[in-house]
C-alpha cells in the first residue's frame, strides 16, 4: 500500500489572512518536502511559480499543496501562474498530482516541462502528472524562455533536454540517468539577486552521465544562491560549473530517510572550497540531516541544518525544516527553523542590506490536542520582533488576539484558553518589528477535547475534507481492529454515535480488539477521497489509548443506492445483493460488483488480500453482506468510488462462503433401475447398496476424519475408521454396501472408499437430513433435501469445490447427462492430479547466454488418460519453491497433457541456445529459474494452483540440483534429501531418465521427447556376446533383465551400438518383458560356442556389434524407438568396453566416462555383476541367467 505523506496543519481561514509584509519583497520558499525538490517563487505582486513538488511516496514534514494553500489563505500568494517540472523522477513530480487537484491555480496557469523528448518513464507518477498537466495548459518549455511573475521577478530557462541557452546542445541520448540529464533549469532574478534552480542536472561523465553543467555554467555565470543540483549527488556540481556560478549560498534539499548518501560529503566539500564572488567561501544550508548510518554524507560540513528535530529523532518527526529567502532586489535574507536569519548584499548590488520583517523560525503548540479543560501553549522563535500576538478563531469566528510575551532569547509564548469538546481552533502567530513590519506564521489547527466524528467529516464542494491538517481526538468502538486490513500498518475503523472514520498508524497495536473502547489522537487527512485520522506522526500526544473492552456497534442496514459520503467509515449491512461481475480472488486483493435492485444500483465490494476472504467461493445466490463503507476516488471531485470492504468471510452471510473445510458434496438416495444405477461399480444395481454420500475436503490441508460419523433422520449410518485422512482437495465416498469396484477418482487409491459401517445408509428418497459430525459429536454440516432426491440420480453441489446449493446431477454444468460422480468432479475427472501421474522430466534453467525468455520446464503424463493440468503449478527456488511460480492455466480452452505425452512450458524464445523447444504453454518465467551455485536449487510440481502454494507445501514431484541441499529444499516425500543431479553447465539441461526419479545432466537438451520410462528398478543390459570364434554374423546377442514390478511393453525401447556413437547399428525391441524376467535378443544362430542361447527376439544384429580394438566401443539401451535414436540421444543404460573411451561414447549419465570393462576375447562375453553397473569379462557365456 502506498501512503501519501504526513503533513503539519497548514490550512487557515481567509479571515486570518495578512497582506504581504515588508513592501516589495520577493519570497522563495523551500518547503520541507523531505526526499525530492520543491521550490515556490512568489513575486511582490503575489503571483507564484512552483518548480517541482516533491515525492508522494514518503513521509514529509510539509505537503506542498498544503503549504501553497496556506500562503494563499494568508494572502501572500494571490495566484499560481506557472508550474515547472524539471524532469519526471517521482521525487520531483510525485506530489504535483495533488497540486493540480487541491491548489486553486490561476485559470491561465501554464504547466511547463521538458515534453516527451526521446523517452518518458512508464511510472504512475508520470502518468498522473501528465494527466493533471494536460488540464492546465501543458507546454514544452523552450530554452531561453523568460517567465514574468510581475513586480520585477523573472525566471529564465537555461536548459531543456540537453539544449543550453546560448550554447551548443549536449547529446544526452546515450548517457545514463536520462531524466536527470534532461532537467529543465532556471535562474530566478529580482533586481540584482539571482537564484539558480536546476533540478537534477548532471555534470560528471565519470559517473556515466552527460555533462550539461559545464556549458550551462559558462552561460549563467555569477549567481547569489545555488540550489544544489541533484540534492548533492556525485553526478552533479562539477568544479567548472561551481567556479562559474561563484554562489555565496548553497541550499540543499534532502531527506534524512534518503538512501543515496545525499548530500555527498565530497560535493559539500567541493562547494565550500569554491570561492564566491567576494572571494569568501560560501555558506551551505542543508534542509535536513542526512542518514546518520550512511557515511557518504557528513552533516558536520553544513553551515546549518534547517530542520529542528529530525536529527535528534533520526527520522521525519514533525517540525518543518522549511527554508525561506526574502529579497528586496539589492539584498536577500535566509532563515529556517535551524538557520538563524542571515542577510547578504547582492553580488551586483550597491552592497547594502535592506530592512526585513521579523523572521519566524519556529511555531509549536502544546498539547497538540488538548483536553477540554486544557489551555494550549503556543511558542514561537522570532528574530527581530518587538511584539507578537496569537491571532485565532473558534469554529471560524475570529477572536481577540492574545498578546505573547518574550520568554528568553528569541522565544515568545502565549496561551489559547480551554475550549469545549469539539471546538475547532485555528491560529497564526503575528510578529511585528520596531519598524512596524509584521510577518505572520503558517497556520496551526486543532480540535479541543473529544470531537464527534461527524464534525471531522465535513467536505467542500469538491469532496475535499475541510478540517484537513487539523489535529483531533475521537473516541469510539472499534469496528475494524488493527491488523485486519493490513499486516504491517494499522488501517482500522472506529465509530461513535455520529459516524465512523478510518484510523491510520505505522504500527499495529495488537492489544486493541474489535468492539474495544479506544481514544485516538491524530491529524485529519484524506486518502483517495476517504477521511481518515492519521496518528502515525511521532510528535506530541498522537497515538491511541485503549479504555476498555466493549461491543462492536450493530451494522447500519442500508441499500446499495445509499452507500455514499454520509455513511463513509461506518459499519453497514446490505441485504439481498447478488454478484453482477467479478469474483472473490484465490489470493491477494480483488473486487466484486454487487447489486440489490437488479443492476440499477451497483457497488464495489473490495476484497482485502490480508483478510481470510480470498480463496472463498463466489456466491451464486443472493446474500447479505456486512462491511465498512469506504471510498477510493483518484481525482477531485471526490464524489465517487464508494465501496464496501468486508472484514472476514463471516461478513458474507451465506453458506456459499462460510462453510466447513469438509463438506457434504454429493448425496445419492435413489439409484436408477438397471445397471445405470450401479453407482458402486460392483456389477449389480441395488436400491440400498448403490446409495452413497461424498465428502469433499475443499481446503488445502489434509483433514483427519477418523471417528467422524454420518447420520440421517433415522440414526447413525457410518463411522469412519482410524487412519481416515482426506488429502487436500480430495474426496471420501461411503456407499450403502456391496463391493465397490473402481478408482472413484483418487478416493480408492487414497483408501477413502467405504461401505456403511452400520450395514446401510437408508436415505429416504423423498426427503431426509444427512448430518456429518466430528469425533466429538459436534455437527460439522447438516444437509436437508426433499423430492429432488427421488429422481434416479444424485444431487450434487455445482460448481465443484463449492458449498453452492444442491442440484440434480444431470443438470449440473459439465455432467454430460451422467447420473452421479462418486469421488470425482461432476464431469468424472479426478479432483486432483495424483502424485506420479504427471512428473517433471527435463529442466532448462541455464541456456547459453542470457537466461530471460529461454528457460523451460518439461512435464510428462505417465498415465493412459488425458490429464487436465490447469490447476497445477510449477515452483522454483533455492530456499523454497515460491521464488518463481508458473501457473499452468494459460492455455486456450484449458491446459491438458495427452497420455504418454510431454508438456513444455516456458519461453517465449526458442532456438539453438535452449534446445529449440516447441512450447505447449508460453510463459516467461520471472524471476528466472535459479542457476545453482554453492547451494542447491530446485523445481517442483504442485497439484494446487499457484495462489495456494506456500513455502511449506509438499510437491507431487521435485528435482533438486546442485552441490548440496544445505537450504533444505523438500521433495515429493516432504523431506529434504540430497540433490537428485549435479548442476548443469550453461547450455545443458537436467533430464529424468526413469520413473524412479533418476536424473542426469543432459549435454544436449531434449525437449518435447516422450518419456515412456520403465518403472523403478527397470530394464538394464546384463550381458553382451559380440565376438564369436569365427565369423560373428548370426551368433551375436544381448541379454536384458527387468528388475521392476510391472510388465514393460518393449515396443518403445531399442538398442544402439557403435564406436563413435550408438547409431552405427540399431535394433528395435518388441514384445513384453515381465518383472524378474531375463531375455536374450539377437541370433538367429545358437551353438556351444556362443552359449547356446534361447532367443526371446530372434533377429540378427546388422551390421555386427563391433569388436573393440585400439579404442572402446559400446552397446546402449534407449527408451525411444530405434528410428528416433540420434548421436545425441542419452541412453537409459549403456556399457562401454575396450582400452579407452577416446571417441567419447556417452553412458546413461549423459557424460563420456571411462569404459566399464575391457575387451572380451573371441568366445567370451562381457557380463554385469550387479545392479549398480559393475562389469567383468566372462569366459563362459551364460545367456538367460544373471549372477545377481
């Protein structure tokens, strides 16, 4: 959540306005907008130029819009005629949106900027700025333009987009920090006084930026005041530029919370070492301290720091560090809270210093929000004041000013008397010097005592809250406690008898609960049009006090049409609403549109992602809903964007949202006649045995239902035995009796198909109540049905996984007219893809070159049925699998994998660097799959949607790759095991070689290749006879052994053999090999010299298997047909024999390793001695038997 910044109270009534003091003075203000820049130039006529507006993303001591409005209210500013955005960085234009909306700009005001030269940022800050500027005569400002503010004040533009007034343009197109290079810069002139304002202009090519400063400085030459470029960054303020300007004063705008080390000590030292026009070193005034933990800045170098309290607190805290420059045209004076009033003669002037009005450096009242019995002490630090007074109003009515007395030094004090609860007090301090010149302060505002919430909720015609910036105390009952809508800040709601209001705080007070009686003290603000009390400022007596426990107020019953400003912040209830559009998100935030009058009036229901509402089913029937009336309107007038925000699922008054995790999802009371009614699949239709009830775990954690019971209107029908655990998103089925036969989705495999323990279910066809109770006897869910149960079919909730009302099965969406679906979705599909059905088979995580857009993951369907994988998710990472999540729901019409087929997701780019895959689902993986380093990384497959995957979710398959699994990545067993495979080099993949989960590094990626791998402990080569005593033709053979548990169809397997690759000869296998069987293929000849084999497959090896010579040869087993073997196909087993492997034959690891065995002499074989892959020369061939 992005918050706009904190503000001190600034808005005052026009009745308190004072005319500009000191005669013909130009005023330049540097308001304390913290990070970023904002400068307001006001001519003696009151016409104003605003250069930049600061950030909208961070806390500030003064908001620029409030600051300008306060000067308008005081009569100092009569019109804002010009706005200049120096460039489009957020810390310069982020709050310009508020200026466009909330400051009454002159009708002819012009918004000047650099236009859209070459490029513009794709940020919200820029789009908001461009929209607002477009409504106020947005104009690209040419270099050398002179803006005339009247009264003798002008502002000349010196640079725009690298163009320099009076000099050749600088090419900024290839330099880094384009926005800064392109800055618009100005020199403000009043008489003999010149002030430089330069945005983030650059001048240090060593940092990769363009040097625009040097030619600009040569054209500008001598100035009095240098507003430091880029907050004191090392990209700016080069020596040539500083030497040309020869400024007497440097003013640096920065925040204590900046992360850039601004102002850099090197830059401050350079400025201080550059002589001014007088030859003396300049003064360096810093607006705020730098980050005390960042040694790149050094506050001790500054002449003075304007902010009075940030340094002591170490954060943005309250008193502004605004810097004020006044000038009579021949001299100027600068002051701030921490800067003593200092006057200077202008460089080009007569050397005299004018008579300036008192300097108001600090104004503070205490307590910030008084009790009704308390007076308020107002203190002010005033220089050159001979008298002072407090000018104040009560509820808008001016009062007799209160004289102030001098306490000590420059500090004056006065007391505003106590006021009754809810009185609005606004004040200014007016200081007068011996020459009768009077200066007035910015305004202060507070409400006395405890204020009714409705008093704070007063808006003007534009929907802007009137008491914005005023401090107040409210007391009421909490309708939304801290921590509900956000887990890191407080966004709570409190309500009294007059209304409700949102409360914002940076912290969460866990002691405050719903209904508690709480007092809140803070500042009235507005966010997205919604009124709020901001208690976050660590200043004065802001904060909360829990006064005791209480009861939340009953929600106010309203209609959709009545939701608006009058009830904003109030807990409300709307009855009879229906969803018009949208749905409850699976995770995160989202929204619904609802109506209670058929769509004539609609309302947004905003779902907060930090509540328990995400993941709930979207109601399909009318319902009632409770929530807080809220608002989010992005632009004035703030008169739309009203919302209802529910606090939790219980605020949806419907069983479709509020239901137990395990629900009764299907009831079959009336089996049809004939075999059509044989729901339990035992081949016999029975009116009692084919009855069933289905329970569905709708959640994402397993539920132990041991000891739970099912009853109907007659009595107990079934008790679940010990060990009955329903996995996430899976079902249990209880039949009336018989011998259930079938898979029933995954229920049978999960051991969750039962017959009624009482001997029958006995559901009444024409109406009954089925009750599910837990092992303690408490009702989990009770379902009543009527005559709809007497229709030769089941009744089922539609859609799947919902607690929607029951419908007849044939009428449910996707049923295809089927009568029932025990253990499955309505359409007969399994509720989830079970472990082992879809597996990971290959991962390309480190393509040659840059990885982005080239990574991919391959899946394989091991079953004989097409599987829908739209609800599956692939995760990857090092610490857990949530670093990068890949949803598999992006295929048109749904993502599915055919039997025995692969599915490749990734891309979108395919080429030689990543194996040239054909993508079944294009999805650019971001963040990318991790390349393994010292610690292993992994890729995992989940049978949940990505929104439900957490770091603790156990995958249904996973591969961990790298050196060591020190981060503890779990695999499909739920345990952190050692890595499955080593780290692949760039351009290689990791590939699965069998169903058991054996992985290898694949030097040449092999995407989209089907994977009919053998079961665990599968097919291997155990003996090879390749050198007969005499001619080999017809006597060669290869022995294979099947160590698995299921028969293997050999039609997808083949042998290859050769010296350089295994493509010298290939041999297609066929038939079926049974578990434990040893077979011999080859021949067709057999005698004592070749062991007299019995051939399982009699087919000559042609060409002959090679006899090893000076280099090794090999025989390999492949899980692809012979026609598919290439020189790069990795075998599932291989034996290399001979003196060496200098030709680089690869084995089942994908690598070229040393031979397993030497060369067998004529009449001998090479024989495997164990399953691990050790080989020996066997002098007496033993076809058909193995030594292990």
